[in-house]
């Protein structure tokens, strides 16, 4: 999906992230945020980016969904890249020969959204710790 998108759009060299044994990447500002991008890339201007691939069952569903964007915002923050792209394969989750061309959605860094994600992750981690404590007690 991503390699087809890169060929169709041009201007982005795509490469895989580090080996899985080195993942996840952890946000330096908030260790509760850990991410595993699908791909990294370098665009025609030399800017680095994360690329997240998503396949939908419905050929009419090309996003962009808020949860895709939130995931990529966290990746942008943790990996310290310039921006991100969500590449959607409408209908690609079906076992079908009829697949539409990939659709991409640009995700620019948003410091406020990244901070909201960090706060949500910290709260969720506090809940995990609370549940653990109750299980031990």
C-alpha cells in the first residue's frame, strides 16, 4: 500500500523503521507515550516524516479519522519528525481484487494536540497503576 502510494505520488523515499527489537520509540517529553510507526520517509525537500498505513473494509471509507490523526500526532512527537502522512487503502481490508488507489492525508505537527495526547496517556498509565495496586492488595 505505502510503496504503491509513494510510486503514484512521487517525491517521497520510503523506508522501514528500526528492527522490531528496537521498538517502540518513546516520547522524550512523556515516557507514557510509545509509538511504532509503519514507515519513515524523506520528502523531496529533505524533510523527514512518519507514514502510517491503514486499510479499510469499505471502499468508500478513505478517512481521515480522528484516531488515525491522533496516532500520527503521537508518532510525530515521539520520533521528532517534520510531519506525518496517513495512507489509507479504501477497501483493502477485503479479500477482493477491486481495490481503490491509496488516499493520503497530511498530518502537520500540532503542539496542543500532542500535549492532549500526552495528558491522556499519563492519566491512562495512572489508571493502570491503580488497578495493579488493587490487584496486589
